[in-house]
C-alpha cells in the first residue's frame, strides 16, 4: 500500500482508500463530475472523477473504495484523476490503516491521565472523575478513540485524549505556580472541559458533526453530562457544583468563541489559557507537518497571522 503522504505526481494508484468526502459538480460544458477527498491514516488526497462511465460504480462518502488512476500536480499539490472505482470488499482493507491516529501511545496517555485523576484529593470530585474514567469501560474505550475536532486540531483517533491530557497537564503546572488556584477544581474541570465532543462528533470513520453537535454544541452537552452525573452521585455542595460547571461553560474564554460565559473564577481563566494554548500550538504543529518549507505559509484563519517554521540557525 502506498500511503498518501508518499504520493506525488506521476504515481499510478490502484488500491483501497477511504472516501472522506464526495461532492458533485458541473463543468463549463454541463457535464457532471465528482470531487473527492480520499484518506488514509497519513493524510488526505484530492481526487476527481471527470468521466462518469460504467467503470465508476455507485459509492457514497465514508465508503472504502478501490480506486485506479494517475496522480497529477494541481496548484502545487498532488491530485488523483480516477478512471475506475468500486466499493471495496470486506477483507480487502484494515480500517486502522485509514483512520488518522495520534502519534503518541494512547494507552500510555491514558495512564498519565489517571495519574492526574489520582492527584485530585477532594472525595466528591475524585468520585466524579472515577465514575467516568475508571468505572465505565464503554466510556473509556470511546474516549480513548475519539477525536477532538472534525478538522481544525486534534482531528484524529486519540485526539480528544491527547488534547485533554495536555490541557490537564498545563493546568497542573499552573497550580504549582499559583497557590491561590484550587488544584482539585482546576484539574477536574480540565479533564471534563471537552467531554461533550464525544456526542458533538460521531466516531470514525465519519468523524462528523451530529445533529446534537450542530444544534447544541459540545460545551452545553458537556455541561449537561457532568451536571447529570453529579446529581446522580450526590453529595456535592451547590457552590462546588456551580463552580465546576462554570469552568466548563467558560473554557473558550469569550462569547464570540462560543463560551456561554466569560471566565469569572481564577480556575476558569487558567483553563481557558491552557485550552487555547494547546489548540493553537497543535494547529501550528499540524500545519508545519505538511511541508518541509521554511517560507511563510500564508494567513492562517484560526491564528489570524501568517505563519512559518522557526529557522534552524
């Protein structure tokens, strides 16, 4: 199998790939064509089907497809012109080869997350964390394999775990530097802050927004999940319950960024900065991993600036 990261102009392709996206278009002469995004675990490849002949069988987005065609260079990037396509059959592919995954060891990351959970000394907060991350096998499996985004950052298997761990580690560091921070509240909020993404986004191979995600969003979903579990467990003071839920609601910092509330607690401010830092640094990491160029890459709409790699001098 030739991985997408290694595909370039001149290659002839005859292999299975995941159809991530299928869009119909019309040429200037009125002919219908398909524009596709094909995917394996190393990246995505733009593809076109210009001639909808009998060699192109019926297929839809999220299908595994066997494609044949040639790679050209289009605007500086490889593009596959497909001549033949059919749905792949069971046994022709291993799903794991087509789902982008964290480059870090998922089980090791989860062990590190459990280490942080064990640093939470407040009995009710510790019990709340355990009810999700220790006592619920299905939740644990889903959490380990979920992404944190459709495309912007951490949009890969293990992405939600990787992002959550980095944010919680940063918050733990903050708590060592600023003694006024309530460490137990901050770490708990950090671990729960994006829990709603497990319902905002579907699992792989789709990794797309659900109706609940589109209409409600991960912040409010996560707020509801944690509130419901606290009420089921019982024993939380109203003040502690409200403070934890505030941190979840305010973790994106500004109303225009999607937060229903602006941070009012010191812990909420710390969580916002930790979350924002990991998101932006991961965006840059993912952009820089796509190129060896040391030139400016152009305006990045998520960062609001023209970015480039640091020189090696």
